[in-house]
C-alpha cells in the first residue's frame, strides 16, 4: 500500500474514532436521569427513624409500609404496563439523625437503585435527604413531615421529587384553633410548644395566627424535658380555659400527667404527634381525659370508609393491635407510589415523580387524597378525644 493511501486510511479511522467519541459524549448528555427498573421487582426504599428520639413513629410507619407491600404482593404485585411486578422493600434506619438520613438517601438511590422512597417520618430528617434524592431524581413520600416549607425550594418553587401523605402545620394548627373556639368555647388559652424542631414551633405559630380568643401566655419546652411543673403552675394562676400543646407524645404525655397532678383540669389540645397509645401510658389513663388532638386518621371516622375498614382488619390480624395513625399514613404512602407507577405505566423513578404529582381522588385509608401544585395532599382532618386513656369521641372537621 502506498504512503498516500495509508495516510488516507489513518485519517479516515481518526475521523471515525473522533465521531465515536463525540457520539459517546452526546449519549452521556442525553441519557435519561433517575433510576430505571428491570426484572420482576420494583425496589422501594425506606428511610426511616427506627431508633433514636422518633423511633416510636418510625416503627409504626415501618409496620404500615410492610403491611402495604405484603398485601400488594399477595395480590400479584404492581401492574407495570401490563406486567405484574412485586415490591422489594429495602429498609434502612436513619437513627433520627439528619446526617444519617442524608447518607441513607444516598445509599438507597445510588447503591440500591430504588425507584422511590417512603420516609423519613420527621421534617428535619426528610429535609436532610432532599439534596441526594433530587440529584438522583428519585421521589420520596414522607408519611408525616408537616412543616409548610418541606415541599418547597428556597425560591418558593416546588421540590420536584418531594411529596407527603399528611397535611401541613398551617392546616393542622388552624383546625385546632377553630375547634377550641367553636367546640370547646375556649376564650383564654395558654400555648406550650416544643421548640426542638420546626414541628412544634410551626404549629404554635399557625395556632396563634388563627385563634380568635386571647393567648394569655406562650411558653416552650425542649425534647427530653421531664419537669413541666413551674410553667404549668404559672398557667393555673391565669384562669385559662384550655392549653394548646403541639409536640410529641413523649413530652406531652408528661405534661398531661403533671397538669392533672397540679389540679389543672381544663382541656388539653395538641397535634398528630400525640396520636399514639403511648401518650396515655405515659400520662396514666386516669389523667388522659379531656385530651384532644388533630389527626389524619380516626378509627371512628374511618368506619365509614371501606378502604380504611379493610386496612384496620388487616393490621389487627397481622400485628394484634389497633392501627395507629402513623401506620395508616405510611400504608397510604406505599399505595400512592403504586398508583403513580400504574398510571404512568412505568417504574422508572422520574415517571413515578410525575405520577405522584398527578394523583387525584386517590382512595386512601386516611381519606380521599388529591396532590396539589405544592405536592401537599388535600384530604380530610379529624380530632380525637381521649377519656380515661381511650379514644371516646371523634370530630370530623370541615
């Protein structure tokens, strides 16, 4: 072969190789983001507080998640564009730590290659996972993160991969204020809120903004506090009609107990962080009367909802206990992901996010759910009343 011919061949090969390189770059740039699913399973991650301060909520939610997955798999799985695929749960403990939550999110999205995540339970842990799930383009449904800004970016735009199954604090705090005015006829109220997180402070702010009567005093406690007597004694001298206590059952249970021991017998109203049987265990059954809390799931209200009745029966058969609120929210979260997959006919993570954003009139255990433009659910709210440690009444608030 002549030198000139060799040069032409070499030059042509170089052009082909260069074109291939650029084609490769072009392919990399246009590659679909997110996690795709192949095989016969749909991998759903669980980033949950299974130990640490919020373990009570996290383990309740884990039970709801596992029950939902079990029931879906028992019925053949999720219909993904005509093919039934079973759920494979990958459950990791974030230890009620923001740092661990971020790490767990990275593991679930990058290593485990899940298509969607359920959790975390708390706003702080949920917020910590957002950068990693957004980078990976994997949606997350929190059963119980209630801070109003949880689903929003700092510029006010919606977080594209962040959803929740519960209502936000503004709605919950406003509902409590309306109930105290209209149902309890309270005119003078003291507020005693948990300032350890945005949960308690956010609820207190929403309540104060909506309450039509007089806030005679406003005090705060912190996670892990044990002695509330000094503040409660000061409330007693101010002729209050009720106390609003947004917080978690671990501290609120002690507040209820010490209030009754101090002779304060006015109604104590709180939030869904009290919706757990452990509240009465801490307070003592005889002290847990005239106690109320907002909740997305009430046994009494749920009895008129066939979907909820089925869930309650299945839960009792599996766990030999009545279904708590947080299990119901987590159960709905799994079924919301199932609904999104089936409507989009795809288990790819980006498609699931698109499907979640389109949910309308979803038939959930906690009521009919429609996801609005901020990725918040529009759904019913109830208030439960405790008498001698047991739910004795429920109010469906419109």
